[in-house]
């Protein structure tokens, strides 16, 4: 195994050094365990999509409740991920990896056995909390296990591909489980997989932390960030029924923004902040996270709209909808795996821009969808283009962000990368769902529903173009990879 980076604290008990021939094998075992954890947490963002109609009929969920099956997870995931990243630095990456995965697995049991809608939503929120502890530890384990240079870039590319594949495979996995077993198995499947990964992590991953001498966590900051994000998302969703000027919309929106502003004020004054504002002095860190947030706001919603469109408009079964998205799943993995090689040719910044432009072209093509379109032109072609672009952009943005991290802030910045993308996804789903509903109106006709989805994809294309422009203007042309 490569020597730890200088800031990594290993177990004080002496251990014999691994033989040189065993080091690559141990390194890849560590990467496999870390990437498996990342696969699980990203999979659960999208795996429930094709199961939503079954959940609705079984538990009596409303249309708003269906959105919160997704948002309860993503908001808790995004809101507590900074706390999870800092905890990995303070208390140890392996320890937090195991704590997060254990909590995630236990919540999966509760969600799979839920008898009421509120029980499912509560379990999804706890799942998101477990994912928030687990996900930052996965990226920090990857970056601290591989020395700087091309090897680390390839490792981050693998981590990105696995994460992207988890999100992309959600449709297929959810469709197979829902059709052959029950919607409950889209959650219960995490239990045996989680148990295997826990055993692998115990055996393969060595403990390490990035910040010595500090043992305080900024819990008020985490609560403010999560509450603020949840209130903003709830306010956006309320516009679908109440409109933008109604008190039911304005109160949560303004309250959420006030909480987020208070979060920034608390972080600026506290001695040990959850999110030290100094990390944003690095242009690569700040620009990469802003681009992650903007791009994530479009790409997360894509899976929701495509799976609902395939089942609700084109009449696909859950399994057929999942199979229909397999090429898109493969293209996002392909893009993530190609990215490290292309970064060496065109540079991380330019590849991130190119990826956003390719994804925007796919969103534009998808916006031409109609109620009786063919699979090739309404799902296959645009889906491949959208997800290829997403895959090409994730790896360079993650590399640019983590390369600017100070040694003691590695877990924090890893958490921030995941937070930006997931927070963008939660808010993007709320905004684009509202855009689609405004266009559809009260009609349930397939043509009206499709028109709403098409407008959401056009809006997503504009958002991705804005993300490309933001990266072009803000990201340094020669951001160094440390």
C-alpha cells in the first residue's frame, strides 16, 4: 500500500509493512470497499424512481408525498454531508465509514418494512443522514490511499464512475426488484450488500484522520444548513399548488433563506466551523463546487422525469423502464472512465466545460419528446448524450476541488463536493418539477404531461449552459493537480 500522506494519522499500534507486491492489491481492495459504499448511497438517490407508482398505491402517498420520498433522502444527505466530512477528519475515516454504512443499512430495513407513508419518509431521511456520514469518507479514503499524480486521478475517475453508475443503475435495479419482488426490495436489497461492504471495510481499510487535536463538531451549523435547505425545497414545491405569491410559499422560502444566511454568519464566527469559509479562497475549490451545484440541479432530475415519462406516458412496466435506461447508465460510466485520459489532453477545466455542453445538447434533444415518440429518439439517443456529458464533467470537477484542499480539510472538501452536487439535485428536482407542473396544469392527458416534462428538460439545458459559462469564467485555466 502506498505510504500515507503526511496529514494521515495511522493506528499507533505497530504493524509490519506490507510486501511491495501486496501493496497494489491492498490499495485496490481499499478502493473497492470505498467505491462500493459510494455506489450504495448514490444508487438510493435514483433506485426508488421506478418504484414510486407502486409506493403510491400501496401506502396511499400523494403526488407531493412522492416527491418527498426523493427529497427526504437528498436533503438530509446534502444538509449533513459537511458534518460527515468533518467527522471523518476528526474521528477517523474508517470509523465514520462504518458508522455511516451501519446507519444507512438499518434505515433501509425500516423503510423496506414501512406500513405508513410517514414511516417511509422518516426512514428515507435517516438513510440520507447515514449517507451523509458515509459519502465524504469514501472520497477521502480514495484520495488518501493513492499518492498524488496520475494514479490518484485514475482512482478518482473510478470513484466518479462508480458513483455515476450507482445513480444510473438505479432505474434498472429498481425496475427488476419492483417487477419481480416488490417495491420494498429497492430498500431491503441494501441490507445484504451493506453487510458485505462492512466486513470488507473492517478487513481492508486502515484508520486515518486529517485533523489532530480537534474534537468538536459544529452541530448548530449542520442543523441550520439542513433546515434551511429543507425549507427552501419545501417552498419551491409549494409553488405547484399555491403559486409564488402565496404565504404558504413565501414563508418557507424566506425562512429557509434566512436560516442559510444565519448558517453563513455562524460559520464566520465559530471557532471550529463546520464549513470554514477560508476554503472558498481557493478558486478551484469554490468554482468546482459552484459548477457541481449547478450541473447537479439538472442531472439528478433527469432520472426522475425519464422514468416517470416511460411508465406514465409510454406505458412501460417498471422493468421495461429500467432496461430502457441501461444505455444511459453505461454512457455515464464510460464518460467517467474516459475523463482521466481526456484530462491529460485537454485539461480538467476544459473537459468540465465540454461535459456540460454535451449534457446540455442531450437535454435539448430530450425536450423534443412527445406522447407517442419512439424509444430511439425520446429515450435512447438523448439519454446517452445527457449522461455521457455528466460523466465527462464529474471527474475533473471532483479533481479540481480536492486538489485545492489543505491537508486537514480533505474530508471537509470531499463532503463539500458531494454536498454541492446533491444539494443542487434536491433543489433542481423541486424547481424543475414545479416548472413541469406549471406547464401541464390540471390536465392529466399524456400530451399535457409530456409538454411539462419537455419544458423541464429545456430549462435543464439552459441551466447546464450556465454551468459551462460559470466554469469558463471562474475556474483558473491552469488549476494545478497536487
